[in-house]
């Protein structure tokens, strides 16, 4: 038995949340690793909506999906995840965010606390009961600590009867390793 690494645990949570035929959301497509994973989980009757604000990221994601012949079950959206409710009307089986910047690209294009929180709120409304939203929080970069603290402050205030909030974090690792926040919806959620 060993403790699952952060990225492996993110996948475990998604696998537990998402069923064949579900709609899933990759809120930060980046190079498309998670979009591809979600596309496999939803199967040929499900669908994945993937967001990114950089065309470069969506191009890389499209190439990865085509390589695995899974492009058809996805919709790639060049827009911020804070507008997710304009694009996704169906119930959502699960969603993932990787906060931070796109490796190998412009490090100043990052996710931000308020837009991340707006997106979480919209996704929680659409999420199915027992569905999970996973956030992999990278916080070592410029602005990363502000976003981390804003998101932590927000999720700590979520009503516990409606949302279970988990933090999965290796506490003795150096150099600001990423950690996970997982939100499980247990009852209908309305934005107050
Ligand atoms: C850490 S990377 C994602 C890595 C990705 N999951 C992968 O598998 O490669 C974060 C991504 O979020 C994107 N991003 C930043 N702000 C965003 C927003 N408001 N909405 C959607 N994507 C955003 C960035 O362009 C970047 O590609």
C-alpha cells in the first residue's frame, strides 16, 4: 500500500465520479491530458466540454484527442471557464481544473481566484448528486498564492450539507508541490 500521488489521486476521483454516457468538463484544457482522460471515461455515448483561453492549448488538446480518435466526443471552447453555464446546460458527471499556467507557454497567462470561484459555483449547480469537482492547485508561480488562498477561503465556506470538501496534500514536500481540493455534491446546490 502506498499513498497515491496527487495526479493519480485526481484520476481516481474522476473515475469514481464519472459514468459512461455522462457529460464531463475540463475547465483548463492546457495540453489536453485531462481532456483525453475524461473522453475515455465518458465513453462513446458521453461528451466532454473543455475550456481554455489560449488557442495554442486547444490546438494541442485537439491533436492529442485526434491521435486517440476521441475528438468526436468532445467540444473545445476558446473561452474562460467562468462562462461555463453559457455553454453547458446538461447535468455534469464530474469536472477538473488544473490551476496555474500552461507548461512551455506564456507563464503570465494563468488562472485567477475570482474566475475560478465563479466557474466552481456554476459547475456545482449543474453537477449531479455524488458528482465530484477536482481542483489540482499549483501555487508556486507569481499570483499562485493569492489564487490558492482565495479558492481555499471560498471552498471552506461551502455549506456542508450540500458539498463535502476534501484537501489532499503532502505536507512535507519542498518547492510548493500541487495539492488537490475535491468537492462532492451531496444535495442540490444553489448560489446564495
Ligand atoms: C496548468 S494548465 C492546464 C494543464 C492541463 N490540464 C494539461 O493536461 O496539460 C492551466 C490552463 O488554464 C488556462 N486558463 C487560464 N485561465 C483560464 C480561464 N479563465 N478559463 C479556462 N482556462 C484558463 C491556461 O491557458 C492554461 O492552459
